[in-house]
């Protein structure tokens, strides 16, 4: 809902298990969902989810560093460009199982 009303170019889920991407895929979202994971098995599983484009990416345990890494990864693949709005989700603390508890709206720098 938030990403749609803000005109986001992408929704990004940083996930270890793929659960967040699965929940998002259950909704009819017209914005592409990019699921960033460090695990090959999770990437393969998420390839079956509707409107989810899983990408492998190693992430830092530090949230701010991981968010910067995610933006660089998206820009290197021409998913977002400078000035594009995107929504990103992750769980804190990073790498700990138990769910997503953060949503950040970003403008690509």
C-alpha cells in the first residue's frame, strides 16, 4: 500500500528465509518485489513466488551498511537510478530469525 501510493519503483525485502517475500507475493502488487538473500537455497525457493525477483547478495550485520549495500546492488543491476523511490524491509537485528520489523522508504542517491 505504502509503496504504491508513494510511486515506488521497487519493493525490496532483505530476507534470510524468504518468508517476507512470500507474504508480499500473496498480494496483487504491481510493483516488482526484489528479495535480497545471502542463501542460494532461499533464492531458489523464492523463484517460485509471484512477482518476486530473488537476488543473491551478501549483507553486513550492521543495518545501515546492509541498506547501503542493497542500494548499490540495485543500482548496479539498473533496477533503481538516482532519484527513484523504493521501499525496503528487513528485520533487526540483522540475520536473526523472527521476522521483519522495519520498513524504510528511500530515494536512491
